[in-house]
C-alpha cells in the first residue's frame, strides 16, 4: 500500500482532503498552534486520512537556525539537537500534545546538518529517547549529512523509521513502514527545492518504492512543484494498478501487493 501527499497543505484543505491520502503538517515545526486549529483539521479530514506531523524546531534546531525567524516562540540558548535538557523536553511534550489533538500517526523529527555524526550527538539522542514519552506515535527521523553506517546505527538503536529520498538511497530500518520525503534535486550536497520531477524520475521513484515496499509506504513531496508532482505520481500508481488487474503475472504486481 502506498499513500501519497505533500509536506504541508499545497492547496485548500477541503480540496487537499479529496486529492490526497495523507499530509505531513509543517506548521507545527515553525509555530506552536492553537488547539482548536488542530482539532478542526482532524474533524475536517475524511475517514482513513493519515496525518504525519513535524516536531517543533525547539526539539531539533539550535537557536541560530534561520527557521526561528518564522516562529512565534523565542528560543533559549539550550534548544535543539535532541539535547536532553528541560527546554527540549518541554518542546517535545508540546509536540506530543499537538500530535494527540491532530490524531496523527507519525511524528517526524527532521534534524539539521548541525546535528553532526559524532558521539556527542549519539549520546544526546540516547538520553533524549530514554527520557521521552512516545505516546502511540510512530517516530520517523530524517538525518542530513550522515553516512549510511551512521544512519543504520541510529535508526536501529532508537527504533525509529529511517526517512529517505528514494532517488538517493534505500531505507536502512527494519520496520514494516517506509517513509519518503522528496525535496527536489541535489547539487554538490545542497538541496535544490525549485524542481519539477520528470516523468522518468517519477517512474524511477515508483519502481524503487514498490521494490522496497515492506507493508506500506508513505511518499511526501516537498519541492516547489509538489502539488502537481504528487498528483502525477498518484496517476502513475493508478495506471499501474489498472495495468496489474489485466496482467496479473507482471513482476511489479506481486511487489505492489506484498
């Protein structure tokens, strides 16, 4: 099973709920939202719709991150980088409460490049995950700039979903759910968000997502043309299903229904 959405509502919510299966809420990363806002979104969503939610930046991003300029919270010097202190744990509890109000299934922890692949980061993460309440949520983690060896060690040690771009590498976790984020193209280690995926790229994403499918996969587009590209990707999946029904012996059919 593959569910497709975008990172943030890329169109009016009522239309979005008709067009897509899931959303990764971005506003919760930048700002602390009102309870009534999250409850309204939950009530507006159709049955079976899935929310993922990005953890507040106080958990992940240090006070010098430019992302704080968009926040309604003034950061202390101790925030971010999974540091197991009272400020970070406070923002995690707020994130957990928001996820409960939203009825989210996933909480995404997206770590910045300043969360370096070293023993200090690993020790901070170890204490952080020992101390937090996970609620009933699945925790997905996106590490940037880490080696495959480091990512594998991290996701296995803390039992989290390895978030990756299917055009970059295979997921390294052992769970039943794959979680993908598609940011655009990469140049010299930098993400170029101003990107529209070609038909060939979308076909390659489809092949890899199906080939690596465990039980289910979530594919979230996060490029500048994410709404259009996500809809095109859904069309490609739909064509595959229609083709599979008339050709049950196709190799990709068995992969899709695994």
